[in-house]
């Protein structure tokens, strides 16, 4: 009976050995597949990290593109303003060139000096002396008074030049002479004056120009015992 069950027992042992070999083989396959799975998981993790980096970089690039577009719009507006400003300046430059051409083509203006102005004024008044003086004595007194008034005018102009002025007007000598002649012809006879009247208003401290001016004014006034006609008033 024992020998009858021996083949069945051997077949069972053989099946067990076969199953054991299959189990070992499947275990090796499982280990290999586990390594492959771990490798794939690491690759997936790296891919996820790279994807996050690319997403952040894409967002940064999108922001830079928006800023670049905004900057481009601003530069376009500035460019337009600069073009308008350039057109305006170009127009002003053309106007200035035209004005400069007109100024260059215009005849030069002759302006005399202060001395020539007073000399011409004196000559004009001397030439027209016959219009308001009839006797030689009156003519002599008028010439002396005229010279004194010219010196007084020069002293006054020197005093004005020492103080700053906002505007200066260049008056031709002929016009100034005409104005003085008209003023002399229409002014009434002034009453006699005394040196005491000028001394009463003389300031305590006077500059050399003011002193010279006061002396010239005193020379122009008449003495109490002499009656003369004042030719022109001075303001």
C-alpha cells in the first residue's frame, strides 16, 4: 500500500517544486517592476516640479509682456507729444528765421550818443534863438541859461543812470529840441527867486551830483535886484 501511493506523492512534490519556482520567478518580476515603478515615480515628481517652474516662469513672462505693452503705449504717447512739440518749435524757428531775415534786410538804425544829443539840442536851440529873443543882451542871457540847463540836464541824466531803471527810451535829438522849443515858447515868465529859497530845501547830506545840480539851479535863478525872464522850466 505504501508503494502504491509513492507515484502520487512524487507528483505532488514535483508540483510543489514547480510552484515554488514560479513563486520565486514572480517575486523577481515584482522586484524588477517595483524598481521600474519607483523610477517612474521619481520621473513624475521631477516632471511635476518642472511643470511648476514653467508655470511660474510663464506667469512672470506674461507679466513682463503686459508691462512691456503698457510701456510701449506710454512711449507712443510721449512720442506723439514730442512730435507735436517738435512741430511747434519748428514753426517758431521758421518765424524766428523770417523775423531775423526781415531785421537783417531792414536799414540800420542810427542812435547818437549822449554828447551828440546835447550838442544837436544846443545847435537846434541856437538856430531858433531868434524866435524868442529880440535883443543881444537877451540872446546872451538865453545862451548862458541854455548852456547851464544843458549842464543841469547832463547832471540829471548822470544821476538817473546811477539808479537802476526798468525801461530806457532813446529819443532823437531833433524831437527833444522841438519839445524844448515849444516848452520855452509857451511857458509864462517866472517870478524872481532868491538863493535863500533854494538853501531852505537843500538836504543835509548831498552827493557830488546833487551838489552840482543845486549849483546849476542857483545859477539859473535870478537875483533879487535883477529882473530876468526864465526861458524854460526844469522838472
